[in-house]
């Protein structure tokens, strides 16, 4: 198994100055951790943060991209633009994009295909709603998202899957460790079945949704959890680094 990956999803927060300071503090404090770090600032701060991260081990990612290489797509950002600015990763299919931008599995898959073709690695987000969890259909719904969103080009190096139950994002409520393990083992078996890569069992699976320094240690020790996708707690350097320090 590769080292755990701890991802900071800054969402739509911060100006350029805040982003520069936060990235600099993460670089300064990350050298002792037993994990890989990736930070995903808003588009407007990517260039600045790219400069701060240059030559170091903390990686840079974006929070979305368009599937087309260029053209009449007002407000969108292409894979080539992200590579140009120094991104190595892009988060795709986050539940906030699935719900507020109507992103379907097919759209997520087309964006992910474009990203992989353009040399970026992808973090594909999946996760059930509260209703689906209560109805006992969480495993089936997440399986459908994984199968529908994963590009044929995916392998264990270029793709990361993040399991983020929608009801756990930003709420302070998390699944039990049994529920996290059950879902991660299920996603792992779906990937082994679906992917042509014989190393599918090595693909990194992240848990996301209300991860903080108090719960990260037990979450990161669940079966088949290889890191975390962190929202709110990634905006404070101390809590983000503490999550990294808690990696097994
Ligand atoms: P949260 O967000 O850590 O604030 O719950 C996680 C995410 O949406 O990626």
C-alpha cells in the first residue's frame, strides 16, 4: 500500500493572501508526517499556491475541470489550464457539484477521462445521501456511482476514489468505523472487478466528511482507508497537519 494521502479541499474559501499563508505553513509543517499531502485551493489561488509549493513534496490540485480542451465554455477551466498552472490532481464529482451543478456519473466520467488523458490524476468522489443510508441502499448507490464515474483509463496510480457520505459533509456527524470499513471494502471489491489494472487493490481510497484531528486516527485505521479528503479542518494549518500526523 502507498502512503496515506491527506487532501485539503479548500472549497470556495480564502483570498490569495490567505491561501499563500496557509500553503506556506503546510509546507513548513509537513516534513515530519508519515503521509502525502495534496491541497486544492480555489481556482483564483492556484497560481499563487503553485509558486509556494514549487520544488517541495506537497502537491497541488484543483476542485473541478471541464471535459473539453478549449472553446466556448464561459466560466469553465480546462485540464490543460490546470496542468499549465502546476496542478497534478483534480477533484471530480464532489457531492456539492453533483447536487448544485447537476453533475451526473456520465459527466464526471467524461471530465475524469479528459483529466487522465491530459496527464492529471483524479480524485473521484462518491457517497450516498442520508435517505439512501436509512433505506439500506448505501452500498448499491455508491457502487453505481463508482461504476458510472470511473474512466476506462483509470489505474491504481492515476486514480483515487473518495468515499464521502453526503450526510457527513460539514455536519460533524460521521459514520461508525464499521460502516466506513464496510463501504471501503465494498468499493475495493467493485474496483477489483471493474478495473483492468491487476493492481486495482492498491488504488487509494479516501474517507471524507467531517474529518478532524479528534476522529482522524480511528477513521484512518479503518479497513481499506488510505487517507482523507478534508474540507473545513483543512482551512486551519494546525488541524490539517494534526490529521496528517495521525496517519498510521
Ligand atoms: P468537511 O468536507 O470535511 O468540511 O466535512 C469534506 C468535503 O466536502 O470534501
